[in-house]
C-alpha cells in the first residue's frame, strides 16, 4: 500500500495505491466553514448535479451513460466534521484492466468532472421540472427517520438540546427551506461552492496514480485558492442539566442520555474514547450496558453508546418500555460509575484493545474506509493504523478513569410509547 499527496495549488489530491480491490474509487470533496453554507441549498444542489448534466440533460440519458460505463456508480452526499461542511461527489468503477475499452479511465474521469464543471444550466437556470421532481423526493426522504423510533428520538433530542446551532440543525435542511428554493438560489450556491471551498480529491485503487493525476490536471480546473483554517473540533460549554418526556405513537419507549466532556485531549479523543465506548456500551454483548440492561435484567431490546468525537459529546441510547425507564437509569448510572472507578477486568481490558485493532484491520479491507482514513489523516491529522497499533496498547485503566470522570450528564430525553 502506498500513500501519496499531490499539491495542485487550488486543490489537493490524496492517493492510496493498493491491489486489494477489483474496483477503484474517486471522491471529490468541497470543504467549507459550515457557518457560511446554506444547508438546504447545498444539499439540494448535490441532488440536482447528480440528476443530470449539460451533456446528459435528462435522467434517462444519465442512466444510459452510467450503464455504458459498466454500471458506474455516481453518488453525492453532504456531511459535517466539527465546523467543516463537506459536499461530496464520488464514482465507484470497475478497474480498467477488466474492460475492453482502452480509454475507459478517461471516460470515467470525464464523466465525473463534467458533472461538476458543466451542470445542466441553460440560460442561467437549472431545469425547473427536474427541480420539482427532486423536491418531491426530498420531502419524502426528510421524514424517513420517523419510521424508526430510535432515529426519531436521536434527531428530535439533538434538535431540542442544541437548538438553532450548526450541530443542532439537520444537515439536509427543512421542508420549508427545500420548498422555497429557486433555480437562482441553486446557481448562486453552485458559484459559492466553487469560490469559497477547499477542494480535495481522494483516489483509491490499483492505478498508476501519477498518470491519473496528470489526466485530472488536464480536465479539472479551480480558480480560487482557499486558505482560511476551519476547526475540526467543536468546543461547547457544559449545558445545564434538564430532562424531557415526549409522547409518541410508537410501541416502544426510547431513552437517550447526553453527556458532554470538557478539556478532552487529542490522546483521549483518539485512543482512550474508543476503548471507553467499547467497554461501556459497544462490545458485542460483553459490555457493561448490555450486560446490566439486557442480559442480567431484560430491561431493553437494545442499548449502546455513541461518542461524537468532533463535537465533544456522547449519547447512551436504550430501547425499552415505559415502566422500565427508571430501572434502566439506575443500571446506566451503575455502569458509568464503574468506569469512573476503573472497575474493569484487566484481561477483558486487554482483549478489547486487541479487538479494536482487529476491527481497524477490517476497515483497511474496505475501499471506502481506507480512503476516508487517509483523507482524514491528511486534512485533520487523524491517526493512521500504525499510530493506533502503537498507542492503543498504551492506554491504561487510569486513562479510562480520568476520561470517565470528565463525563457530565446534561440531558435526559424520553420518547414514550403510545397507549
């Protein structure tokens, strides 16, 4: 495996050359300060750019071309890391050596970068009919989280806790914002994306990377150079504790507890937190939460913990029944206190280190995980596998205790089942 970085002045290219996969993957990220991005406009823009291009102005023509390129997968997405908003465009394609066309790689690259540089804008407008089709689809997708009680509890609780902040808002916008969008809005947002964003390209596969980069340089151009730093970590002040109970029509009650941390070091964020979360609530039926809530007392259908490292908070979630909420809270408190006291079997502790590294190894066998890992290392200085292998084994029980004592419970949210 060979990692390499290419500085193209107005954009960067990060490559991972590996023979592990029969496909190859290219993604283009436009990265911008989220406070300067209109979330609904940017999300809608990605869907419009994915739907058609100037060369393939209808969905049918786009679909035919993707099939001609051996079912090329062209995807778009938006996401957030700290204060960084990502607008992502990617293609997943079969390795050129498995197809007969000698210019297959050139065709793939031309399709991707034409989609970015030559959108379906005619007379200064996006296609109004296509915009209406996409609005209807997005309206449906915006409410899909309501189909699952846990998803609903997570989204509603986060909005209630963080309010009208960048980490409280849904990154896709609201129904009202989507419906109000016009073609003029999208054209302006498209121009802003090119002007104000960092641009970073990640390539993974068994390709001649020097050749690929040369080909990209010949067809992809970005005039603006962005240099303003954007924080990868959100530091929120500890919020005052509050709790809330909300009624629902679901047949299951959801309990979500939010914890905040202060003064978390990079060492704790990168190496201590993953082990802490495994032992407390994500170690495949052997963690404390699962043992106390499910195995020993049959209080829930599922439970776990998620640590939002870049936002400095975590939530413990439990799918239970209304009458078991009080008991569940008692056992959650017990599990957290044991973490704060370092009440962890030393042999089990070492096993979880090995299992963490094993899971990390599996991520290296995934083409998307591998690309993401190297990209995040270059952009945000995230650890690489060799860093984890060195430092995970050095994490001590004292580190776990110190990290656990920084936990502050700030919010208890209960989405109650219906009668």
